[in-house]
């Protein structure tokens, strides 16, 4: 397993050490990696109402109310997307411009 996050590598390594994790964790900060894999979106893409996520066209940003799969995940956790955004220290539009990468897109 390998994880990729947009945080600085030093922050990832510190967290990984604290959690005693041993998997490879890379930083995609200052790169187009997340955009190349359709898991990060520009404000323009988000405003357009139609984006490609994991190589599939969606009518909304993953995790937004219009995306039923992400919405179900929030429902199961008992929080709405705005609460998840607040927990990460950001607003809802910024929070929903990032989405997890699915290994199914690598096949």
C-alpha cells in the first residue's frame, strides 16, 4: 500500500512516526498528481457542476450533497459535509475539491 497526500512531506513523516505506521507515504504538494488522477478539482471545475472523478463524469463534486455515494458516507458518520469541512479547518467548497483516489481507477 502507498498513500499520497497534498501535505508537506515533513508533516506526513511526523504524523506517520507518531502513529507508528510503516507504509510508504508520499507528498503530492507542488505537483499536478491529484489533478492528473482526477481527485482534486479547480474552482472552475467545481462551479461548472460537472467534473470527472476517478475517470467517470459526475454531476457534482464527490462528497457534495449532489453526490449520493459521498453523501451516504457522511450520513453514516452522523455528520453533514459542512461539519467534515469544519473539522479539517476549511470551508465546504474547498473541502469538496479534494477526494480520495480509488484503486479501481488504476485497473
